[in-house]
């Protein structure tokens, strides 16, 4: 036997996700082809039956062209282009054509013709309809059978009506078109009248507002004594002249202050008896001071040692400078007084200008309001004159361009079209049902599901027909199988055998609700592993059904009674089979105890123990704990076990979940296997 590890067939990782999705989709549709065909045929037959049961009906249509000006104010503006009248005008008029108000006008015109169609009408209680109920029923009938559609991108609207009587269909279509034209003419007339009334009232209101605005302007001018624009300009000019005088007085004041400072400097120099070259305060127009200064310079040059003369001359200069200082101080005081007067006058003029500016601003606001009211009055007057210049009863452009005639052939769709539509619809519904069912059905049918959701190793498929009993006595039978199912099963056993041979210890195999395939799998697995030199103990775990016993007892030969509830047999050198007693009833509790005792006794021998049957599921935890089970293999019937349920079972049964080493799928035919597990199988070694 090959001692490699169990091979877990993988799917193709190089295939794009979209390609896998498309492949699975077409595979699902191919498998459900009978369902799709049945749904399509049933839907087509149902649609054809309904079409045959429906009486013939007739369709008549008329056409109108709406007035492009309906979206405006009713004046003689230019008609908008197709692009500007797309939905705002045409779609709005379609709603008008379908309105109850227009349909009630149609009923008033066709009341005698429609009376016979509703002669036998009754309410929910089986009583004759009241006049109000009859009218509502007729409006509902008209609205249900009336179709209004726009013809292309034009202002043409097609009005169609469907009825069992061709004359009624044509009369209703024509009446709706005619009543709509009359309705729009009345509406246009009423709109013009309402607009003229509103414009007249608006003109009266604006005239009053204009008079009030003009009176408010005049009253403000009188109350606030607002000067004219010329006087306002005179005050501004006076303010300019006054500011020039203020600048001149400020200049004189600065000159006097500077002159006084120069005089004080000259006096200090003379008091200090310093030789003075020139005086800072000396001016060319001051002859007296110029003469004294010249005498002082001459005295200094002629008799510089005569201090008495020089001192006397300095005293004269200081006296003259003092007089000049007093004159400068007087001039400064006069300049300051003049400047104060000018500042006061300037403040008065500034306040006067501010008052004039405030009154002018408020007056401007009042004048602008008055002008706005006058402008609005002028526009309303022009619109009123334009409205009055038109004919009060304008002729609308809405008109009937095509009359409906009673149809001669019914409008029922051809049966071939009904059948085709029904079959296509049925096919689509069946496809939707197939995909919804595929999404909601989580029964295990593929190895990929086991790998992706549970993360366990897929050991292989088990065919539905058992052929293992002969292998118990002669294990070489399994290797000589030539059929496709047999070779596939042999490969599954090989992978499971590799997993078992690498772990010395007990292994539990269980398979709920699938006795035949489970028993065949456990017997074949035991024979296969034993044929490769391993010690194997095969235990029948179903003492009530005894499916394994019924399968292998004819091949066992001599059977040894181990205890009241269990027999032992040795069909080959390395294989031992433990079965429930065939001749006596067996208590499941006693049998479970006997199984645990047997495992405890043979645990030291290191042989592989394979237990078959779900009856021991209640004591699986105890068996695993006592026998030190290292691996658990599950055999799941194809398409019978829910994946979510299996996940919950493994989560609750933690010992089994931790030791889960692989999963078989039983009752799998070759076509099912290729369909749900397209992965390539490993070649035999």
C-alpha cells in the first residue's frame, strides 16, 4: 500500500471567479432543465387558457394636437419648440385627459349608450347600484380602459379605448377628444377672464400705492425742510473756504510760536554774556534790531576789552527782544482766538451738512420706492393693454386631427404570441425559483462545500450498491474492481486508509439515516485497512437495525459468543468483527457498555477500531473519552444532511469536532459525483 498522506482534491484556483460563476450557473440550469421546461409549458398553457376564456375586445383610437401655449399665461407668445415642451406641457395635458373631471363630462354625453352595459351591475351585497355608485363604477370603467399616449416627440396625443362593443370603443375615444377640446377652450376663456380681472385689480392697487408714495415724498420734503440741491452745494463751498482759513490760521500760529522760541534763545545767549554773531530772531524788516545788532558787533570788534560798553549794548538788545516777544505773544493769542472761532464755525457747518445728507438719503429711498411702484404700474398697464387688445374668446390651437372609427377586427393578441409570452414568463419564473432554491437549500452535495465551510478533508464518494462482503474474506477483491464506480470507491478507501495508518488508535465512523451505504463503507474500509497489514477491530454500532450484521454474517464463518449481547468473528488474519447477538434481543444500553468494555480491553493492542452505526451516538463522548479516540470519520448521505445542522452538531459535540479527520459522501452515483464535484481525481499509485 502507498504510505503517502490522504490527498484532498483541490479545485482550480486559476479559473476566474466570474468564469466559475457562469459555469455553475449553466450547470444548475442544465440539471434543472426538466423543471424549467415544465414551468415554461405550464405557464404557456395557463396564459393560452386565460386568453381563450377572455371574450373578444376592440380597440379604437383618435388623435388630438394640444395647444403649445397651455404652459404659458394664455397670451399670444411664440409656441415653444419640442425641446422646451417635453414633459411640462404634454405630460400635464395627459393627466388632464385622464382626470375624473373630464371623464364625468364624457359620461354625460354617452349616458344613453353606456346605460345598457351597466344594466345588470350590482354592488358587493348583490343589490342594484345607486345613481352615485353607478356613476363611480362607470368612471372607474372608463379610466381602466382608456389609454392616453404621446406620439413621439410631438404635441400629438393618441387617445385609445378598449371595449367589447366596437361602436362604444370608437364613441368613447371620439367623445374624450371632443370634450377635451371644449374643455380647453372653456379653460382658455376662463383663464383670460381671470387674468384680465386680476390685472385690473392689480392696476387699481398699484395706482393707489403710487399716489401714496408720491405724497410721502412731498410730505417728507415739507416736514424736514429739505433744501434744494443748489443750497446744499453752497454749504459745501462755505465749508471748503472755512477749512482753508483754518489752515492759514494754524500756519500763523505755528510761525508765531517758532518766532517766540527764537527770541527766547537769543535772550538766553545775551544773558550768558556770550559773544553773539547773529540773532535767530533777526528779520530783514526789523531795522531797529538790525541797527542795534550792528552797533553791538562794532563795539565788540573795536573795543573788545570794554565789557561795560558791551554789556550795555547787550541790555539794549535784550530789551528790544523782550518787546518783540510781547508783540509775538499778542499775535499768537489773536491767532488762537481766530482758530477757535473757525473751529466752532466748522463744527456748525459739519452738523448742518450731516443733517442735509441724512434727509437726502431718506428722501432718495422714498423717491426710489415711488419710482419702483410707478415702474410696476407701467408694466401692469402694458400687460393689461395687451390683454385687452386680444379677443376675449381666443381660439385655442387644440384640435382633433384624427377621428376614431369602429374597428372591424378584435384587438386580442394572437394565441401564438400569448403562448410564447407565457412560456417565456414561465421560464423566467422557473429560473428564479431554481436560483432561489439553490441559495436557500444548504444540503451537502459537493466536496467544495465541505472544504469551504467546514475546512475538513473530503475522503471520497461511496456508490449506492454494496459489494464489500466478499472483500472481508478476500481483500484483494477491492483492488480487482474494474468499473468506474468501483475504482472511485477504491480510491476513497485508499485515502481513508492512509489517514488511519498514520495514527495508531481508535477511529469512529458514523452515518445517520443511511444504513446500507454506511455498513458497506465501514465493512469495506475495515477489509481494506486489514489487507495492508493493520490490526482492525470492526464493531457493529447499531444493535437494533443490525445492518452491518446482516451484510457481513454470511461471510464470517465461525462466530464466537463474547458475552450475552455480543459475538466475535475473525474473517481474516488482521480483521476482527464484533456484532450484536443474532439470536437474542439486545438492550442498547448493555450493548454500549459491552462496546466500551471491549475497547478498553483491546486498547493496548494498538489496533484500529472502526465502529459502524448511529445508535451509539448518545454515548459517543464516553467512547471517545475512554478509548482515547484520535480520529473521527463521518459518512454523510448525499443531499440529505443540512450543512448548518451539521455545523451545529459539531459545535455542540466538541470532542467529535476536534477529532474530525475526514468526510465521505454516500449514495453518490457517478453522474452526481461529476456534477457536484468536478475536481480532477488523483491517479492511482
